[in-house]
C-alpha cells in the first residue's frame, strides 16, 4: 500500500509541475492575484507577436517566389506572347480560358463560350466548366473586369500575383497548424523557415504557376489548420460552429480548384476512420467532418453541371458506408480487448463491402466509366497486371507519376528536416500504438487500470490526426512523386511541432531516465532556436 501511495503522490507532484493549478492565482475571498493578470497580458503579447511574425513570413514568401520567377524568366522584360508561352503544358491551357474570359465582349458571352467550347477538342463542342476545374480563372477574370485596375496592371500580372499571394495564405496556414499543435509560435516560425528553405521539394509555384495544385494546396492547408483546431478539447459551441464553417469553406474551395480533390480527401477520410476506430477522436466531430466532405463535393458537382465522375467517386461511397455501418453496428466501442477487436474487424469489412457495393451501384445507374483509367493505372503501377488503356499508359510513362527519387531525402536532410521528422515520427508512433492499445483494452479491469496509472503517455486528438495524416500522405508521396508536395509541406509542420512539443520531449527523456519538468522546457525552446540558427547558416 505504501508503494502505491508513493507513486500516486509522485504522479500528483509531476502533474503539479507540468500543469500549474489556476487556483494558485486566486485568493480565498475570490479576488484574482496580480500574477493572473500578468499571465493574460503575456498571452496577448505572445499571440500578437506570433501573428505579426506569421503574416510577415507569408508576405515575404510571396515576394520571394515572385522575385525568383522574375529573375528566372526576366518576365517584365519579355513580350506578351513570350509570357504566355512560359506557361508550359496544361498551364497554358488553363491560362487561355482566363484570357478568353477577359477578351470576351461581356461576362455572359465569356461564360457562354466556356459552356459551349468548340476550340479545345477537335470537331467536338464540350462544356469546359464541367470537364475541368477552372472556376478560379472565371472568378479572377470577372474580378479583373470589375476592379478599376486595367490601366495599372496587365491581366497576366493580376493572374500570377494572385497565385503568389496564395503562397502567403499557404505559409500562414502551415505556421498556424504547427503553432496550434505545439502551443508556441516558435514552432510555426520553424515550420515556415523549413518550407521556404526546402522550396525545391515543397512547392513548384514559381515555374508552373497555373497548375491546379498551386490553387488548391493553400486551401487544403487552411482546412488542416481548422481541423487541428476543431479537434482540441473544451471548445465552446460557438467556436466549434465557426471552425466547422471554416472547414467547410476550405474543403469546398479545395475541391473546386483541383481535379484530384476526391482522392486526397479519401485519404483524409481514411485517416479519420482509423482514428475513430481506435477511439482517438471524438465520434461527433468525425461525423461532422464526413458530412462536410460529402457536402463540399456535392456542391462542386452542382457547379460542374452534375459531373458524373464526382457522384461516382469512392469518397462519397466510403463516407456514406461509414455512416451507415455506424448506425447498424451498436456498442462498437464497448467490451474487452478481444471482443472489441472482433467488432472492429467486422466493422472494417462491412465498410469496405458497402463502399464497393454503393460505388458499383452508382456507376451502374450513371453508366460511368470516366475514371476507370485511374484504377487501371494503379493496377499496372503496383504490378497487378498490365493494361492497354491509353490514358493509364500515359500516366505510367510520366516521370511525375513514378516513385519518389531517393535524392529528395538527401536534400531534405541538408536542413535537418528529414532527420527531425523521422525522430518525431518514431516517438509519436510509439505513443499512438500505446494509446490505441489502451483505448481498445477493457477499461473495467482493475489490474489493467493499476498498470495504466503508472503510464503517463498521452496523445491529443489533434496530434493523433496529424500523425496519421503525415503517414498516409507520406505513403502516397513515396509511390507517386507528383504528390510529394502534399507530404513535404506537412512534414515541415509535423517536424517543427515535435521539436517544440512538451509531450515528445517528455517521452524521450523518460525513455533515458532524465526527465524533469525544467529540463523539458529548456530543451523544447533551445533545440528549435539552435535549429533555426543552423538553417540560417546553411
């Protein structure tokens, strides 16, 4: 009994060290001591400084990529036709629709020309707004026509400056995500610096400006930041509703601007599904995120004149299947370990079967075959059989759809990003496995609870989501080089969060029996500062 009491006292002491009680700042008569006011002022000052740094870094990134683009092409010194030629491959096609809208006699005539387009495909009239994700060009052209800037700014500059401006949104979103995860804006600063110094592997906006991903990824980063905030505990109902609104708007804009939206969000839905199965996320919030994904995609479907490929997407089938399976299976998260594992296996099988059945049913009704080349490409890529499909073979020939080159890791290691990322990923994965096992085990067993009393390893829902997110998108990047920009940018966020995280350093120091609260706080600030100095030196 003495041993147990001592352990409990020690645990209580540690908790008191790590999380000072708010009661220390309150007198017995209810009056607030000066220290509490000082803490509030310090918090406001920290948020103000962190916000200014975030906006400054975002604007500097925009100016930086614009300068790189100018220095590379001498863009301001070449002719208009040469500027348009610089938009290579499909980039030039996307820009041509923007130019067509601006040169049209009216906005209505420009839209009519896109809906009944007979220039893009030979001997065919197609609806460009249905076929391609070009609503951003339409919106930008209308904005250019409305705003009184024609005599000050040429259309091509308005176009490229908008995209460079979105880079500011991108960097700020990465900064905020890292800040939310770690609790310090130093983490956000490190994430932004890593993103900028590794720009070869984090973005290609300066030389492929009109690509759809350059429009979409900033909104995707905003969505991840909003989801990270949503998954925090103790949010007020108003905060939760506002955050859900931000998630919906960001999801909708991401879906509207990139043709690969459904596949990226399917991976995101898988991450939510995995975490929900092991009870690491609140079920109610996960349900809202499923609904937001479906709603955003269906709204895009309406704007794209009921594009059948969106209706037949695996994302809609999967999310619907999860919601149906959850309704059918009751008490999924109750019972002993083996009982829960059995229920979990049945749940996964039910979701997979329902997904395939619903998807097959939708495609049969709509007579949909427009996305078959993607599945043929994946089948051939991973060695499950050859294909004679032209589109699938075209993807296979493209270097961008090949495996991620190994020299990517050497470049990322030059700024210590990859080394830090692997270190953080290792410890966070260990924590996730322990927490998942704890959640799946029978919480009513006395012996189990006695053992868990000594276990101080925790994993917050927002950190758990970002862990699974980076693992799944890492697998995607390793298999398809073009998708590495989804992973490397989040790698900056995840590595910087881990380096400034109390939980990661606490776990690390406990493993080598050197943990103290003071040592943890010293390391979580000193190591990131040393890393920033190293990046500046490099």
